[in-house]
């Protein structure tokens, strides 16, 4: 069950990061869903006219000299800024910082990660035989879990997203397993994405404390799901923490 929650083996995952008691605000809605998904939040932020958003560029080099960051992309574009925030998995962050911040890069490189592949399918409503369901956690399967769109029912279609273990089964075997679970292999649409989930281990808090010590007094900001936990709340809390270090 715990493996399904964090999409990896939970044997060495710190218990205090898996089971976290959070302060609740009674003036804030506790449970809600976004019809457009979480992506609608970032899309709204990116559409703000006060924010310049550049997409489709791969960062090649990050340099820091004379109190200025210079970011160079593979197409030759150059961006400069006083502050730099990285919201990437720990591995790519370590690679980008290895020249200008070698100690920080070394610490980031010690954070392990697990890759999973998510396969999403859309099927006709009348063809799926599985009962209406929000999500399911699996055991002894080639996938950790799946979620559905049944919480936002559609008149014609149903949608499911399965989180598969790395290197578990061929792509064909995965689609066959999806068909067996939902009751049909007649997929009207297919989408896939790879995700990197941090594999936190005992002693991780010490690594984070050392990272924060190295970051203190620098204009480099690091955020993501590999600090205090992998939940969205943890990512937001980390981002707020890093924003507080900006001196305008």
C-alpha cells in the first residue's frame, strides 16, 4: 500500500516524511478538485502579463560570476539575472550547478530518484466494465497505482492514468494490463509521460540541512519535491521558504 502512495519501495523511506501531520486552516477548503487538473494552476500563472514565460528551451549551462547568473540554452539563447531558482529534479540540478556550485552539486547528487512511466488512456464509457472509481493502489503488479477521471464524469468517455514501475513489462504488456483492469483495450486516445520521484532515505534531513547551509547567503534558490516530502504541500512550502531569501 505504501509503495503505491509514493510510487517506489517504501522500505527505507523516512516514516516522518511519509506520514506528516499538517496544520489545518478551517477557513480554507480542505478537499477540492480542479476540472482542468493541476496544470491549470501553472497555466494561469504563466498567462499573467507581468510574468515572461519562455518554453521549449533546454538549458545547457548555468554560470555564476560577478554576482550575476548566466543561463545558456542549447539554441544559443542567453538569460541573465541576479537570482536563479531551480525547480528541477535533484539530478539535473546537480549537473547544471557542478561548475559554479560544486559543493551543492555534490550534495544534490547524493539524493536518489526513481523513474516511473504514466500511461493515460481514454475509452468509451459503455466499453469500460470497471465500476466507477477514483483511484486504486496495487500490490504485486507491474503498476503502482492508477487514478481515473470518474470524479468528473463525462457523458461519452472515461479516462485512466496508470503509474508503471520502471522497466516492469514491455509497453505492449502494460497496455494489455490496462485493458484487463478496465475491461477494454479499445483506446480512443493514449498519452504517456515519464516522472522522476525522489527516493528519500534515512538521514535525508541532514542532507537538506547541509544544502540549506551551503545555500545561505547565496542568490541561488532550490525548490522541488526532494526536500521535506513529495506532496504538493511540501513543494509549495519549500518554494515559500526559498522566496523568503530574496532581498529586493
